């Protein structure tokens, strides 16, 4: 157990959690949701929503990325109490991996034990297309950064098991809900890179050979912290574009947001159905 008050560690998480509780009129739920770039439309489905801006929460900087609202939302989705992060912190913004995973510590301190994490990702699998939704079955950490480096935090596993970082039961549930809603999901491996530059064609060919199906710039630090805290994780990627070299089209963040707007309601309906079934 750490004897120091490590930045963005357990003690800091309890401070942030206490502040959040002081601002809420309802009890936070056991389900936490992280909404990736352009996928914040799900927040509109949360009833009795109470919203706290990131910049007001101790230890949280303000969000700087277009497509991330930068707020924590507490309310009810499909009749269940949920906590949602409309946006996240990325290492490419100049933050460390500990800060990128810090909101998960805070939501765990608030009582969350199941994490649904989403992101916008580039498609590496040549059989897929923009607009597909992928259940993350595994990931490759090519950021070469880990939010657990340093003194072990109170409540963390020193060496968390990553043989199943994404819970297979939750993944199967996602497929079941999708089938009931008349849609199909992909299954794949997510490669997490630092960004903010998109990958080169040579890097995408490397990712193909490594076994990646999609690539993005987030998610991995959050999942590592969640596993260290014993949380169950479901990951969903929205394939917003085919990666460079697979598609000849130039890449832009605007195109990413356009795709998430197009499939946002499908994604929101899927997550709401999953929450209802938990």
C-alpha cells in the first residue's frame, strides 16, 4: 500500500468522489460508462441527469478535444443508476497515463463495479467498413505507458491478470442485445497508440501483422486501472474510418465525428439495451 498521496491515486480518487457526492442529490450507480469521441449522444437518454463539469472536479482538467463534452453525468438509464463520462483524458493532450486512468478510480470510489468503455477507432481489418460496431475482445498496448507504474495504490492488484481484460460474459451479452435489436457486431482486437497523428500506411501494415482489428488513441489506461480495481469491463469501438493505407481517403477528425453522428443512435440503443439487461 502506498504511504504517500500519489497524484491521481486512490486517495486523490476518494477526494474527488467525496466532492462529487456533495454535488449530487442521488446515489451513484454501480455501472460506469465512458463515452468516446462523438458518442456523447447516449447522455441524452439518461434520465434525472445531474451534470458536473470536468473542470469543477478535483484532479480533473478541462476537456480539450472536439467531440468530448467534458462532464460527469449521474442519472438513470434503462431504469438503472449509472455514472457516465461524456469525454475522457488522452495522453496526447499532454497528460500522463495515471491521469488518463484516474476517472475510473473515481467512479470505482463512487461504487461502480462494471465499466462500459467506448471509443472511436480506425478499422484495420480489411473486411470491415466505417460504421461497424466492434466488441473489444482484447487489446495491444502500443502506448508503452501504464497507469499502474509507481508505488502500488491501496486497493489495487500489484500484478493484475490481463488474460481476459474484457469480460467474455458481458461481450456475449452485447451480442445477444444487438441480435434482439436486429444488428450485428464485430469482434476484434483494439490497438492503443499515443496519437495525436493518425497512423502511417506502414504502421497500419504493422498493426495488421500484430493481429489488430482496430486502432485508436484511448481506452487502454482506463481498462488497466479497471482491472487493477477488480472491475468487469465491456469495450465497444465505433469503426469511424478505415485506417490509412487500407482506404485511400485522407483522414480527419471531422470525418470521425460525422461517422459517430451517423451511427450514434444505434450505439446508444445498444448500450441502453445492455444496461437494461445487466
